[in-house]
């Protein structure tokens, strides 16, 4: 490896050039259940909202959730990672391709940072030239993949740019902050050979101008702005200082959120990160916000940093916008009672013990009524807050509790008239 020239440190001594780590979301419970993966958090929120509304749910691997009333599946909707099934697959795939997304936004008159894509094979010298042309600082991000994830902002010089690109040379599935959705698989994952840890040379990344100003995270559902959160240090570094400023927005900024929404048809939910001079001031053509990220996911870990109540409200709005059925019940944080059926268990005796211990740690009342070791089916009753039952179900599918993840978790809520 060639030696690099010694350079002044423009980043803190403890900071490694790379994306901000995905911070897991606190659950409010004790170890080892004290956190939940941020990339799975939206699914948990929507799952909780569905149970709170008195809906029955079917949960499958990949956070594929069906929520409906009674036994009529037409009265509900489906979600994946919290994304409603009303979102077009083509639209979700579009926003995961940064280059196409930028072109779509620009064509609609929505400003984006100046940027260009380069390949891993021969692109680095050209990326360095382009960064010099832009003027540092710059941002590096994968050209294709989950939006807001693995973004490296504030690169101050050529050596930092090299470090950011080196991070991307590793096979995506081996990178610590890589995520992928179960519904829009758009990432090149395979290395050159079975033993290689380096991704293919055709993998591309984007170099963008780093835009400074006030950064806001906008959450829009079916064209309605749900919230605007000030994230001074970006979505993965702002947990201690995130602030809900929705009520402070100038009407022009609200209208601009609508322009972003209209530019990308086919989404049911949208996250947009924008940078502007002042969210309370009127906008002119010269002061229009710059859109630095758009995602088809809610990514509500940001709102969770503001308050759990804000997240719960957003989950309710997302489910309500996606399901035509009536509201059977809404108990807020009050306990609910539900029958459950788990399918695809491999070692039922061991799994019952593990589930029982986890339920105790979550303060859930958990009772097994029948079990079939041959077919791998377990049924019974669970009682507790909808948020906690949803977390329990998500962990069963995610693989943190059982000997191997369950293949289907069915939860049938009991309404007040059914509960003794």
C-alpha cells in the first residue's frame, strides 16, 4: 500500500472517515432487548399502530406485514419495512437509484446538489478532479441503494475522498452500515469470486457538493406533510439535538415539500432531507431548498429522537391512510389481548422456553395453549401494550429469540366485548 502524504486533521482525531453508524433505537427495556435495529424500526411502528387499531396481522420474513379487520383481507393493507403496498415498486426502485432520482427532481425544477457518478474500477482520478472542480467539502454516497444510508458528508480533502471510496470497495453485505429493503433489491452484492471481499469494479458511487445550511427531515404521507425535524448534523448524527419544527415552517417551505412529492409519483410515503437558509422565511428562486436525499421509507428513527409520541402518531396516520376499514378500537398505550399462531418453528420446546423468558423481560402475559412439534406450529394468547406485542413479534421473525426465525406470526386482537 502506497504511503500518503501527511495532512492536517480536518476531522476530530477520534473520527474515522466513513458513514455515520446506524444508531439502534432504544426500546425502553433492559439488556439484551434495550435496542432495536434502526432499519427495522419503521416496520415495528406500523405493526404497533395496526394492533392498536384493533387489526389482525400476519407477519412474514423481510418485515412483510398484512393488517386487516376480522378475516377479510380486503379491509386492510400490506406493508414492508413500514412502506405501504400502495407504493409502486417502480417508484421505490427509482428513488434508490440516486442518479435517476436526481435527474427526475431536476427535471421538475427541484434543486439538487451538483454531482456526478464514478465507477470503482477507473473512476477515482476523475472523482478527484471533479471534487476539485466542485470545491471541498464534498459528499460520497453509493449510486444505488438505500437512501440516507452509507452517506459520507463533509469530506475536506483528497485523502478523505479516497478513504470514503475505499469504504465502498468492500462487498456491500460485509460493510457494517449497509442495509437493503426486502421489496426493491437494487444493489450489486456479489464479489468477483466466492473468496473475495471486494465488490465488483462496475459498482458506482456519487460525488456531490456538500451543501451547508439548515437541514430538515420531511416526512410526507399521501401528499400530506406529517412532520419536519431539524437535524443539524444529518439523520444519523442528530439524535441528541433533533427538533420538531413542523409548526414553525413558512408556508413556502410546506409548498416546497409538495413540489418534491409531485416530482416522484407512485410513492405512498416519502422522506426528504432538504437544506435551506431559514425554514421560517419566505422562499425565492434564489433561496429554494436543496434536496440532498429522498427515500421511499419513513425512516422514523429521526422522529423517535424527538419523542415516542410523535412516532406513534405518524404510525397511526400511515396505517389510517393505507386501510379503508373502520376503526374498531384504539386503546392508546392500554394493554390489548390477542390470540397468536406461530408457524415454521424448528425446536418448539426450546422455542417456548426462549419466548417465555423474553415475554417476561418485556412484561407481557404469555400463555401457550397448543403446540405441534411435527408441523412446527405454536398457538396461545398474549397480553400487553400493542407496541410491546409488536416488538415481540418482530423479534420472533428477525431471529433474536427463537432457535431460528419463525416463518409466519399471526396475531388476532380481541376487542373489548370479547375480553372477559
